[in-house]
């Protein structure tokens, strides 16, 4: 009997895990992907949507044909529950699917109640519909400009996106001839500029400080947000920042349906070992943002961890290798703790940027470097095209 692998989620983690397990076992396994969305989304490009540099069609592709080409079944449904004892997953149409091995790669949702007024009075770019809404608001802003605030709340982890949006905003304001008329402010829970939720990198604080100075961007560091009112952001420090446009990055949470599964912590993140098997079940894995990773420090204002695309893919490959070992009757031995995965990221700044490289996601590190310059912007453009091509064709063994 061929073993059945069920993968929940069809984005960075899920698509990679499904294709990689098929590859590891040279096709000799039944794989099914269950995903709420029937499209792959290249989330890193969401920073460009509000400015009309990309639209939905540029940053997504349908996953059905990709899975079909690799002999993987696709269920376009949301999972609503997991019974790990019975090895069953419930779907939103009332059916249950059984499995021999399960990979949970259901990613994140926004913690929308992090700050009162966040949903009503600010925009965000962390999901496709919200990035589109941020674009509609940006068009209105251009007709009636004023101060702009870009913020990452207490507990947020996706700081890279906040910085990218900040510098892209500055660039777009210049292009629109508005830069001199608009006060642009960055508000962050990071303890220092360039912390990025990963403890910072050598010279990062100075470099980010220099960039902000050069772009005439004000900053409020190590501060939480109390509430967002119509046209004003109230900070934990007591200060109020008026705005005509505010983009706020909230913290992420795991998916609701995992909360009662006995697999997840109180945020809905699944607790895993370094093999990406869950703490309790050898046959259940979790990868990407769905996997719980402890924040290894306490900061005066709480910050989260950025679980980016590169570690998500790395986790999915580790899980696929281990499932293949288990199917072959071997002990799953691939391991890579989140903190030990390389940090590889490009931060775009409109026509410029910074390449971020480190030997480990989390300190202590041996090497970490930030390489600024226009080549970073070109690299991000090239990487977007390359990554969408790679995933659309299912070439997950490519870097
Ligand atoms: C604005 C922004 C910018 C970013 N920029 C970068 C960057 O420059 N570089 C970088 O490396 N990373 C970046 N990231 C992070 C990167 O997007 C994540 O690492 C990646 O999306 C994680 O993939 P994932 O598969 O774990 O989760 P997700 O991308 O969240 O995918 C989850 C999948 O699960 C599905 N799903 C959800 N609930 C269910 C359910 N109940 N049942 C079935 N399916 C479900 C969803 O439909 C989706 O297909 C950025 C993220 C954001 C938001």
C-alpha cells in the first residue's frame, strides 16, 4: 500500500513540502495538498502593490496545474480540524481525509485586535486583499496628501516588510513630487533600528539610521501603539502622531483551527522538534510560519520573529526528507533548528536596497553582513521572477 501524505497549505511551506516529498520518494507516494487558497502568493512583492507596481496577477499563480503536473492531488478547501490520534483532518465541506503523514503549513493570519482602531483607521500590506485596499487608500492619499506613518506594532515580527514599505513610500513620494511636503515617520517596537526581529546584524543600526537620515524619515523606536484613531496614531509614550496615510504591520498568529488540535500553543503555532515533527506525534510535521519558534530574548517592547521564505523552504525540505525516511522504514534524522538556518534576504528600497546575509537566523553568529546598493533592488526584481518560475514549475530542488 502506498503511503498517504497530506499537506495543509499551498504556499512557500506547503507547496515545497508536497513537491519535495514526491521528489524524495521518486513518485512512489500519494500526496494531497489541502489549501484554502488555490493560488500561490509571492508575499514579498506585496510591498509594491499599493503603489501600482504589481497587481494580483503578477504575484500569484494557480497551484492546481503545478500539482497536477507532479501527480499531486489538490483539495481547494480549508482544514477545520486535526485529529492526530485518529490521523484525520476535517475539511470545511464536512469531509474528513485520512493520512499516514501530515504536514501543517498553514502559515499566518493577522492579529487584528492587537491595537484598537487598527482595522478601521490604518491599512496593512500583509495579505493580498489588504495590500489591494492599501493601494486604493494610496490613490486617495495622492489626491489629498499629508503626513505618513509606517509602523510595526508591539509583537510584530515582519519588520523587513515594514522597512521595505517605508523606503518605497519615500521613493514614491519623491516620484510624485511630494517628498518635501510630507512628514514620513517610522514607528517600531524594535529595541534599535535594524533589529529586524533577529537581534540585528553588524553595523545594521548605523546603516539604517543613516538611510533614515538621508531620506529625512523621522523614527520612534522601542515604542508600542496604544490605539489608532481616524487620522492619528497614539503611542505608548503618550505622543500622538497625526497622519493622512498609515500602514501598520501587526503581529501574526497561527490558524484558528489548530487551537483545539492539541498540537499548537496559545497563538496557534505548532510546537515542533528540530526534525519538524511535532512534539507529540512522529507522523505530524509543521513547517514555515505555522511552526512555533521561541523568541530568544526579551525586549522592553515585545517583538516577534520573522519566519521568512528561506527558512520556510528549508524546514519543508527537512520535513520531506524525514517523511521519506519514515516511509522507507528508516529513522528520520534530518535536523535544522530554525535559529541555525542561514539568513538570506533582500530589503528593497524602491530603486535601492540592502542584501542581508548571515550564517544563522539567530545569534550567536559567526558572519552577518548587510550589503547596500542599487544591485539589491535589481536582485529583488530578479528573485521575484525566478522564484515564481521555480514554484510554478515545481522545481523545488533548485536553490
Ligand atoms: C508583506 C510581506 C513581505 C514579506 N517579504 C519577505 C521577503 O522579502 N523575503 C522573505 O524571505 N520572506 C518574506 N515574507 C515572509 C514570507 O512571505 C513567509 O515566510 C512565507 O509566506 C511563509 O510561508 P508559509 O507557507 O509558511 O505560510 P503562508 O505563506 O501564510 O501560506 C499558508 C498557506 O496555507 C493556506 N491555509 C491557511 N489556512 C488554511 C486552512 N485552514 N486550511 C488549508 N489551508 C490553509 C493558505 O491559503 C496558504 O496557501 C514576507 C511576508 C509578508 C507578509
